[in-house]
């Protein structure tokens, strides 16, 4: 699957069902740029076990505020519309894969 770029308008639909890893990021954020290729690689390996959604916090402040995003990158894992895990900062691919596997 391709990574989805979520917005304030589409976010509820993006996380509604299944396991969804949401990356809250911004174009000016160094660690966000570091994690982007990790997420691309992970997306190619998770075989439909989860969806990855990227949310630009500068463009989608309503969603970022709703989930109390104070630092980026922040990754929230949703299962069937409910947030179940939160990690802040750069994470290696293996850690993200384990996070997804725990809830898939």
C-alpha cells in the first residue's frame, strides 16, 4: 500500500478501521526527514497488516491539537479508530515493525 497523506478533513476516515500508524511531522523537522525513508521501507514490508498515514502538523493543526502533539515526529498507533500506542522521536524500523505486530 502507499502511504496516505491525512488532513483534518480525512483523518477520522483514515484511522477508522484496522491498524494505522500515524506520523505527525512537518517539512522543517530534521528527525521527521530521517524517519520518512524508514516509513517508506516499512510500508513495503508490512503486507497489509497496517496502514501508514502522514499528517503535516503545520497544515493540520486541528488534528495535531486534538491528540496533544507537542513534539515531532510523534507516531500514534490506532486500532479500529482508537489510539493504542504513542512514540515520540525517531524510531528504527524494527521498533516500528514490533509496535505494529503487537496490535495487528
